[in-house]
C-alpha cells in the first residue's frame, strides 16, 4: 500500500483528532491512529472507546488499499518537524512496516494490524433521533456552557452539557451547582421533544474543531451514543447516562432588584478588588445603592482590603450580596454584551446575569449562587 500526502494537511487532520487519545489507555492499540486507504480517500481515526473521531483526505497519488494502525506520538512529533512537502508512505501490509520517504530522507516506523482497532460505534436506527443545525449554532451553544460543567465523580450527569430539543427551541444547559448557564436558540426546532447529556470531553473536542468548519452539522443520537457529522470530521461518543436535575427549579422567577452595569468596567473592577479577598473563600461583596455599586473584598489574616465604586443603573433598596469572585469572573468572561443585567431578590438567593439586549432568536441566562456574608 502506497500513497502520497501533504505533510501539513496530514498534520492538521491528525492534530484535530489526536485530542481523543487518552494518556492512560489500557488498550495499547488505542495509542495509534487508524489509517484506512480506499480508492483516493485516506480516512483517519482516533478513539478512547468512549469517544471516536474520524476525518478524511482526498489524495491524488495512491497505489493499493488497506488498513493499518500507526503510533500517534512519534508520527505527530515527526510531522511537526517537517516543512510543507509531499510525503510518500510505503506500507508493507504483511509486516506492518511503514516507510515515510521524503526528498532527502526516509523515516521508518512499525504499525499494527488495523483489524484490531475498535470499530466505529453504530447507532440504533430504529430508536435514534436526528436534527441538523448550523455549525455556528452548535459552536455557540458549547462555548457558552462548557465552562460551567462540573467535575463531580458522584454525580456524573453534571459533568456534561444537557441538550434539550423541542418544537419551540433547542436549549443548552450546564451547571456545577455553584453556577448555571442556560443558552436557548429559538431558531432551532425539532419535531420531537427529548434530551441527552453530552460529556465534557467530546464537547471540548467539538469546541476545538467547529471553528474550522462551515455549513451544517448533522446530530444523530439514541439512548447510548451520539454522532456529530461535519463536512470534514465525524465524532461519535457515548452519552452520560442518567437524568439531569430539574434546573428550572433553581432559577428565581421573581427578582425585584435589577442592576444594569457596563460589563467591561465591572469585570476589570472585580479583577482588581478580588486580589484582596481571602484566598480560601474568594469572597467579594457587592453593595448596591442608588445608581452605584461598591465592590469590596478583604483578607483579615493579612490585613488587606479593597473597595471600588462602579456606576450603574439601580433604583432599588440598598442591599449587599456576596459571590465567589472566580465564578463571577467566569460568567462575565462568557457574557459578550457591552452591558449586563444583574437580577437579585435577596442576599440568600441566586443572582441572575443576563446580556442587556439579547440577540434575535437567542436567550442567554447565567445564574450564580451567593455566599454567606459574615457581618
């Protein structure tokens, strides 16, 4: 089996799928990429049994066909060192010896029998559901929510993004029990009503590869697996089993106090003031009065404190509420509007942050649980 491929094209495709490969794999062949050559198409695959990613390249110079697994680490590191040039792969399908021949040299590695590589999981067509959405929509949904997923071994359902589909909208939800994000698209609809939980790892892989793509993504899923088919990549993953908590129950509906504030100014103030907070609690206090907010923090152990005034639109009663500063900073990082709305009811209930003026067809809500303020 022989083929010629561009070094930079091959590296780009292998790097995109290499993130699937686990450093702690107990199955040796999963440390390899699977190369499948048929006619003029070279298909590349990487898997960790839970997630499998596939991509392909069209080649001009091909002789023969076959399947072989090649070691990922040495292949990637070698390709990174090559300038753009054609690489001639010569594969002995009896011994699985691979020679990579360049204009000036030859690099030899030993592969493994590709037949031993796990097959791509197949969804149950009788029970699967399917929808097609623009690449940009899926990219936004993952970007808006991935940061809020948990790392909770006891509650694995929290370690992923909930996708809710219904005839009215498609909704992305993530929460680590301290913060919660709900991103809803009114311009994406389905004929059915269902949900699935996308694990954090495949969500991160999609976040990495979606910016390279355009057009639509086809999403198909059954009770166990989901498949995301893009123009140049395909990802199949095992879904998180279990029921996602009723997140709607924790979103306060009646919030009489509303603050409109410049997001960038608030973010920078928070960044400065939080440096003076206690390192164990990271508590920052927001004290609201007529058209102004005072952001403050202190660390009594080191006798340091800070407070800074931020102008805002607020005409409610005076109140003070505390938040964990890294969580609040994360939320402000992921809200892209010029101004944000902070909705509050009392210091013991969650605060809601919204962009001031949603884009058409989308609703974005971020919730943050408060911290107790020791008076």
